C-alpha cells in the first residue's frame, strides 16, 4: 500500500519490527497470507482511506496525508485494552443485523464475518453503521466481536459514520446488561481518551466536545467522567471549546441544541445540571480570566462573524448570573 511504503520509507517505523507475515485461516476455511501490523504500525498506516475517489470527484486525502495527529498514548492503550478484553469473541456465523437489500452490499457484510478482523476497513464499518437494522435491538455478540477494530479505526481518525454523534449508536442499542464490567471499563477508557484528545485540540473531523458527549451517551457510556475531565482540564484550548460550543449550542435555550440530543432527556438533564452548578460556573469563570487563556484567545477565531472575544464576554456573563 502507498501509505505503508511511505511510513517505512520515511523511517517512521521499521518494517522488521512493525510487520509480521503469517498464513491466517479465515471463517470461510481459506488460508490468506496476511500482513500483521503491530498497533503503532496500524495506527500509522491507516491504509483503507488512502487516496480514495469520491465518485467522479477529486482524490480524497487521508487525514494522515493532511498532517492531522491521529492518536495519543492514552488512545493507543485503550485500543490495546479493547483487543485484550474483546479479542476473545468469535466472528458471527450468521448474517449481521444490517439490511443488505438496499443499505449494505452483501459482499461487504460477508467480509465483516469472514475476513480477519484487522483487515476490515473504515468503509466496512461505515456501511454497517449507517445501514438499517433488521432488528432494532442490536445483537451484542456481533458488536463485541467487531469493537476492537471499530475503536481502532475511530481512534486513528477514520470516519465510520456520517455523524460522529452516532458512531457508537449500535453499541448503545444492545440489550441492557450485554457488557461485563470489564467491557464497560474499556468503553469508558476509550471514550475518555478520545474526549481528552479533542479537548487538547488534536482530534480529527472537527468534532466539538458536545458532539462527543452525545456520541458517548448514544453508545451507552456515562458522560459524567467526561464532564469531570472537561472541568479539570488545564489547557486553554479546552476552555476555548467550552466558549465556542456552549455559546451557540447551550446558552440560548439552556439545553443542548443538537438535533441528536432532542430525545436524550437524561443527557439533557445531566448536562444542564452540570452547566448550571456553582462548581462548573466558578471553575470556568476562573479559566476565562486566566492569563494563559487570554493569550490563547487573542489567536482564536470566532464563528459566524462573531468575534471570539465577544463570545468570551457573553459566556462569562451567563456564568456569572
């Protein structure tokens, strides 16, 4: 693959330490010679989105080619944990819970059950995620099998759903009690690391923290640890994101304005209580007058013709009431 060659040619990784060629027996009984990449190589290469054509349009560069930071040590650890905890699950024997009449090609559905897990691409998961579910209660077995690779692709900046808020919607659609405490812990570890990456301004896709809170809630992951992290995060960029996101999508109506949050009453209540709590107000009022943030704010652009400084003043006013 092009990106494999680039990674090794640029001596970013050594092919001797990053790749191991093995014969692998897939679920269809056939043997395939598969290049097994260690996690560092897998996250670096991200071969499945390289130079893809969008219809007849221009070539689409992967986020790696665009120079976007893909992952963090915490995300790498979370992905390793996912493979350790979920890796014991077997590939489904029956068809996945997805419409193959008009949503997902039968070939892609079959590949998701028969190819080695790490050969699955973001395209597989995108088609699976947006495809209509035959059963609205998502079978947990197939999700547990797919989750390590799924989270790995998300961690490396891949798009596995057209709306990031719904990235883990199938996970949250599994029956209550489908996941053990250890499995829930992996999902929480991943979501916290993913959220933290975006608070640092290193996330891909332009997702804001409010979208990630909805993503967590849709996936059945508790949002309280994420809110605590936002409150405690020392970086000025996390405060800038608090200003931008809440100025537009909370303060006008005192609720999450996203359409994806309209029917999430519990999430709405949790977030509103957090936003209006004295602890949150005091913490962010202090952050907004912090010299480091003020210096950062001078270099921060506004949105929709509203200067960032004006947004800061308005949010401070809301907090002080």
